[in-house]
């Protein structure tokens, strides 16, 4: 792929949306999510997404450069919703390790409820599509937000280092999920185990 097309593909909608535009964008994300939930990654066809969202195919591509871009945005939206729920119902546990582990288990339960959706969204994020790859920063920020909420004001040695390691382990587990090497529940347990190893003595 030449530099020109790759650069064009990384364009992401950044301008402030009107209420009508935001509603349109939400319909497109909801349509893609519904298709992925029902039939996995292959079931998400841009033409079908546009029809379900009641927009033209050209409009869909103005918001999302590709199918992988659309699904990667849907993953970040899903993660943001989990972050909102965590603020409303903070993770439980007497230690930082217990609280962070509970966050990752909640994430894994969400994927376990809709495994095809979880695998489809992760597949898109892990693709080589530049427009989807750009959303990894959003996912990294999302994971950071979850972890910080769970840590609270606990005294943690090298807090930033702990967060970075957890992010790397989470990405690794997501790859194994897509490859069929781990179930959603096994992903949650692996992340919980990593959390205990990193934060076992933190209070």
C-alpha cells in the first residue's frame, strides 16, 4: 500500500457532531454491533450496516473509512460504556489487586455473554487497517481508565509501569481469544492472575 492511501485511510471523524449527526453515528455503530453479535465478523457487511442504520453507503463511509474502522470504534464505544458502569458501581475488593481483577472479570463476562461480538470487535482492532489501528490509542486509554478507577488512591509502586504491563497482557489475551486459544472466561482469569502477581502486596 502506498503512503498516500494509507494516510487517507487513517482519517477519523474528529469534528464536533450535531445532535442529528451523533444520532446517525450511533445508529451505524448499533447496526454493526447487532450484525456482529448475530453472525460474527463476517456478518458485518457495510451495505447491510447502511441499510439497517437508514443511511446511504456513502454516508457510512464518510463516518467510517472501513469495516474494521467501524468495528474498532464500536469496541471503544463498548469499553466506554463499561467505564461508565464502573463509575456508577465501583469495583469491589479490599485490596487494589482484588478491585482490578474484578474489573477484568466484568469485562470477560461481557464478552462471554456475546462471544461472537467480542471476537469480531477484537479482530477489527487487531487488523492492519490503518483506520482501525488508530483506535488502539482509544483502547489503551480505556484500559487505563478502568485500572485507575480500580486502584483509586492506593499506594502502588510504579503505578504507570503496572498499568502498562496490564495493557500488554490484555492485548495478548485478546489475540489468543481471536485465535481460539482462550475462552472469554480464561481471558478474565489470566488477567486476574496477572493482577494478583503485580499488585499482590499493594494496599
